[in-house]
C-alpha cells in the first residue's frame, strides 16, 4: 500500500559485507537526494582554479629546489690558479706588452703563453650584448652581476652544473675580409701563482725597462672589449661581472684599473659526491678606477686581483617525490576544506537574507490583519 514494502520492512536481513560497511567513514547519498545549485557550481570553479594555481606553484618550487650558501675558511692549500681572458684592445698586437707581476715577486711574460690575433675594432664593438660599466653612488662598478638572492647573478645550481660539463672552447677570431687590422685580440688561459697579483697590458717601451723601440704616444688607444675574464677552470657558459664589457679611452694617456676580489666557489647538487654533480669555480667582485694620467705615468689596462681565504659552497637541494606528493595532497585538502566552508557560509548568508526579506513582506498590510488568514 502506497509503495510500502512489508517484506522489505520486516525481513531486513544484513547484506554481505555489511560488517565492513559499518566502518565506512565516507557515507554516500543517493542521487535523488542531491541537489545541484549555481552557487555550488561557482565554488567548484573557484576551487579548481585555485588548486591548479597552487599546484603549479608547488611544482615550480619543487623543480627549482632550494639553495643554501655556506661560507667557510678554505682548508686546502693551492699553489696555482688559472686565469682565463679574452680581451680586444684597439692597438696593434706588436705594440702591446702583456705581463703578470704577483706578490711572490714572479714576473710572467703572459704574451708568450697567450694567443694574439689581429682583428678589426668594428667587428667587436657592434656585437650584441656588449655593455658599458656604470657606477653607483660609491663609485663602484655596476655590472649587472654580483651577489643576489640566488647567488652571483647566476641561474639555478643544476643549470650551472649542467653548463659546466660542456667542453670549453675558445671562439674563433672573425676574419678581416679586407678590413684594416687596427686591434688585437688577446685570449687563452694562463697558470699563475695563487697569490695577490697584477695582470696588465701596456704599450711597447712603457711600463718596463726593456730594450726596443719606444712607441709613439699618438698610437696609444687602450679602448677595449672584455669578452671573458674569469679565474679557475674555464666555463664559457658562466657569466662573470666583466664579461661582455666595453670601455673607451678618452685620451692617449688613459689608465684603466680593475680591482677584483676573488672568492673560490663550489657548486653542487644534492648528493654531489661525483664530479658530474659538482664543479669548482671562482667568483669575484670588481671595482673600477679609470682616469686620464700624465705622460710621466704608465697608461694601459691593469687588473689587480686578490684571493680571499674563504670558500663559498652553493648547494641545491630538492625534496623527494614522496614529499612532493604529500605537499600536493595537503594543498588540495586545504583548498577543498576552505571552499567547503566558503560555500556553507555563502549559503547561510543567502538563506538569512531570504528569511529577512520574507519577514518584511509578511509585516506589510492592514493593521490587525493576520498574514495568511483566509475567510
């Protein structure tokens, strides 16, 4: 009668597996008892968008990893250090002298160990990426590199380690194609004593008392382009403060001075015990003081470097896949709970506003009349 199932009411026998179903913490509602609303649809869209944004952010943070920077006193004692340079000076090669003088008193004729190619100045000045050094309020060189939140103006550590595994090669000097060879490209690597020193490029017959002709002063032009200047192993992909820098001389007697403080640096990825996950490099900070000098002083390019007795270790760490999945689940759970509370609150405010409007409608009418009274 009226759809009443007497057998279903009295003969309510337990179904197979009902004992396990008794512990179900996630009861389900029948589809006919579920109502879909526009408000719930809007909150579902909001939940989906927020979840995607937070998951993408969490994935990017996990892929990027976290970097730790540790300073310590350098334990090992090194006796030699490599310097890598690629410089173009607007003078002919035969008119230049390249030398190194260090604190140990050793003088190295660097020109005999480096390569010198005749080239044209216009082939380098018009190159893309060349910039001039600016200065801040304290007169220090602004290079666009240096210490930032993620290191010395570098990419992430895993990118640095990957680039460091590439084979180092010096680029070829562009052909002249009939242009005048008015400049000299000096490039290569040089082993030096790991002490304070001065690497300088001067004109022939100036700077050292040597036998030979005296270069005419009108031939002086120490305008230069620095394509590479680094210490330690040569990694062409790593960007240093003086890389791709141009400086122009305003007079024949002009002295360019660069003061560099070199810091030994180790880049490693988590678990970087092997050579393919760790590279040893050097970073440096630079200050420039360049000016026109008198004829009694020696013009040229002077790179003064000092080795700091500290070691910077930059290590990149990344959470495991399991840890990342746990964080992703926590993010989704938090968004789901927050949107559920937001939906309930919005429904409560909507119902409260509806009841308030209905009460106002019932209070209008004739005095003493009862709302809903039917004669």
